[in-house]
C-alpha cells in the first residue's frame, strides 16, 4: 500500500506554507484526499505534481575570449 503524508509533511517537502497548500487544495491545484477530517496526500502524486513545475536547464552561451 502506498504511503500517504500529512499537510505539514508536504509543506516541508515542497517548501511552501501550509496555508498555500490549503489554497491549492481549495482551487483543485494539488491532488489530495480528505480522510476522517484530515487532508492527506499520496507521495507518488506529489512527485508528479512537483515534476510538472520542472524547468529545462538552459545551456549558457560560450564565453568568447578576445585574442
């Protein structure tokens, strides 16, 4: 069975405030589950969520040396 994590753990994992996570949850921006009054998150879904914000690494242009 897959592990679920609490909102405080997600806050630390994503480095965002808990209040931000509650807003994202309310807006349907982040996948979560409400179980017995607790908001829980699946780790696999959080990883996919975080990956969706991944930015490509841009190569720096070569440095020209005057000569």
